[in-house]
């Protein structure tokens, strides 16, 4: 019989069990709210790390 396997993961934000399925658009988070919370945390980290604007292009790569 078609037994559906329900994969559950731990929500990285609130540590609750979240259903990991196509229906859960916020996976691996339990909800859209938790997804956004995690996302905003990443952005904050990104800002603090990339504080300096030392953006350099390695042009030594283009050698023939
Ligand atoms: Zn959550």
C-alpha cells in the first residue's frame, strides 16, 4: 500500500519538529515565521562580517 513516509526535521530556529515535505514551503523550518527569523539572523551576520569593503578581483586568474 502507498504508505507515506513523513520525514521530520528539527526546526533550526525553534528546535521543534517540522514536517519536511513538499507541502511545507518553509522547510526545513516549521513555519514561515521561523524561516524568516533564521534568514534575518544570517543577514545580520553577513553585515558584521562583510563590514569592510575590501572587494578585490583576482585578475591573476586570467592567464593563458
Ligand atoms: Zn520553528
